[in-house]
C-alpha cells in the first residue's frame, strides 16, 4: 500500500489530517482515505468476489471509519485500521447474504487440513515480462483468484497484492501468524496448480497448443 | 558443513516461507541443496515465485469506473 511518500512524512500528514477531521473539518477526511481507496476496494473484493458488493462494502467501511475516527489511537497504521474495518464489514455482509443457506462463514481458528500435494510439476521457468500483459494470462489469473476458497484468497490478496506483512495480515484478519503462513502456502500452491497448465508454454508463446517445456 | 537431506514433502511445507525469506539459515541451506537435485521441487518453487510476481500489481481487481467520485459523494453527504 505505497502512497508514494516516505513513511515518516506520510504518518505526519495522516496524523495532521486526522486531527483536522476530528476538529470538524470533514473535507480533510477524503484526503485522508484517498490513497487507500484501491486497498479498501481490493480487500472487499478478496472476500466478496463481486464488484457491486465490494463497492458497497468499501463505501460503508469508509463511512464507518469516518464516524469512528476519534477512536483511532494510532497503534496500527491508519491504512491497516481502515482495511481491518473493511474486512469486518465484508464478512458481515457475507454472513447476512448467506444466512438463508444455513451455513456458517466463520472460519475455524485452526487450519485443520493436512498437507497440500501439488497436482502438477510443469516447469514454468521465468515468465517473460511481455507475457504479463497477455489477455489470456490475465484472464487465467482472474479465474484462478476467483476459484480460491475465500479464506485463502483473503490472505493472498493482503500479502501478495496489498503487500501487508505477516503480522499486519494476522491483525487484520484476526487469525494467528501461523495460520496466515499456512493459508498463504495453500493459496500460492493452489494458484500455481490452477495456472501451471497455461505455463506449459502457452502463455509464453501465445500458441493455441501447449508447447511442452518440461525438462524430463 | 554437512547438509542434512530433506524430503519433498518437507520442502512443500516450507516453500512459501522460503519465497518470503522466512526460514532459518540451516533449513534454507537444506532446501537450496534439495532444489539443486530435485527438478519437481524446483518447478514448484519457480511456479510459486511466478504466482507472487504475477498477482503483485493487483490488476485483477480493477477499481470500477467512477468509484472514487461516488465515494467522495458519500463522504460529502454524511
């Protein structure tokens, strides 16, 4: 969640903006949250997996942050606090929407699964930078992300897209750092499995048929 | 230093921590030695690194058009 300014400067600016908002300058609030709009939206998407729902929750979370700003103590970064509110709002929405399904969306605190066995040993090699822009690759990534179970997707998004630390991810999601690591491993290996067939040459060459690049 | 061998299963358990440089030096040395001789685990390592690299820019979650303006209006209306 880089905002382009150095950390001490950013923290000072934020503290000043928070003071102004709490002093009644409502306009300063938009300035405060603007650098994190994308982070808030992405965090909501990681749980809800639906654009309209994610936007609704992002708005609710920002308004909630506004009305609770006087309670922000600065123990965490403002961005972490904001993302945490968003995660909580998104989970609430999910729970509300799924109530009729009689299923709990509360995740168990421990990851009870056993080991994950990779399904494919395709050798990806290095992904050339020009391949990163290929539409097929971006579409496959989107599908792979959407196909991840929610509890894995939220960890992957916070760690590998929003670049939160293990500790921040643990704090935001309310799970232990051990659980963050276990879920992150799962998420990354499942993503790899979902994308590996495409990387058997096809994303790189753009050819319809896979070009076998395995060295064995 | 003699490097004690490590199984593929143990490597898979730690591969994500390895990518994050979050393993003890002793384990790191064992894993590095394993990757040199095990093409399967090396392929999984490369794939895992690629995943991290590919999702990093976050373009899979584009912010909807007009999002910023609608958010601004919401704040204004409070």
